[in-house]
């Protein structure tokens, strides 16, 4: 694991990478639309969200988006979007919750145009042998039920590395969660190579 960045550095990279996205952006697990305000250069935004109550909040936020906005129901394991039809896919704190990371990343590759970007910010498993790791393992069965299926034990960077995406930037951060628990986060950007399926 490389040097861990601070919460301020995490926020700054997040704003920078999301703000750099152009064209049509598909956001998976868009929640209540926290990222919409950072999409300063996108012309079209498609927000996918499985929760009906969150979609209602998302639609209200989407009405204020500067470009075209569509809210879709569905899960990232089966994206209701055409092959090679979007310029970027955005995922923040979602790959911890999906049922099948490998399948989601294959779907991301399918819907991205060649050269398209995948921007991600995700929390991942704390290092083995730490208090934070023990806390994550103890909390996981609860959070799977009460927090949108969130599993804090995931090695998401390995799933991205195994996918057909080419990683351009992968940075590590550590955010304090209280009670002495420190949660590692990854953030970065990957590209769909021209040779990808
Ligand atoms: C922790 S929230 C993050 C929301 C938003 N991305 C953000 O950063 O504020 C996780 C979101 O992922 C959604 N989610 C859970 N499983 C999903 C799946 N299989 N496909 C797409 N979204 C999913 C949840 O409904 C929830 O809105």
C-alpha cells in the first residue's frame, strides 16, 4: 500500500476527477446525487439507482443539473445502457455494495466507448492485523443489512486491476471514522483500452 493521503487530499482529487469528466456520464449507485454539483463539464448525466426512495431525491437534484439528466432504476450488474454509449462511468462508495464486482466492472467496460473513463472513489478493507480491520470484520454483517449491502472488507483495487480497464491513476487515502477506526479509501481513474471487448 502506497503512502496514504489525507481527507483534504481525497476531497480535492474527487472534485478534480469528477470535474474533468465530459460528454455523457453514467453514474452507478448515484444515491441522492451528491456528485452532480461536481460535474462541471458533462453535457449529459445518467444516474442509475436501485432504491426507489433515493431515486425520488435524485430526480429533485437532477432537475437542477446544468445539462440533460436522466434517472434510471436498476443495478450496476446489468446496466440498462447500450454498448459503447457513454464517455465516462462514475462510481463513488458503490463497489462496496454491489453483489458482484467482477460483473459490474465487465458492464462498465461494455458501456464505455473505447478511450472512455472510469472514475472511482471507494472504501476498502483496512490492513490485516489492525484494530480497524477487526472493526470492519465485526461491523460487516450489520452493514450488509443496514447500509445498502455495504461490505467494508472488499479488496476493490484488485477487482479493478483484474478487469479489462487500464488504470491511469490509483491513490490511497485514510479517513478517520471515530473510535480509533481509520478507513482506507482508494480513488482514481481507469480507461477502456481500444482492444477491450
Ligand atoms: C453509500 S451509497 C453512495 C451513494 C453515492 N454514490 C454517493 O457517493 O453519495 C451506495 C449507493 O449504492 C446503491 N447500490 C447498492 N447496490 C447497488 C447495485 N448493485 N447497483 C447499483 N447501485 C447500488 C445504493 O442504493 C446506494 O444509493
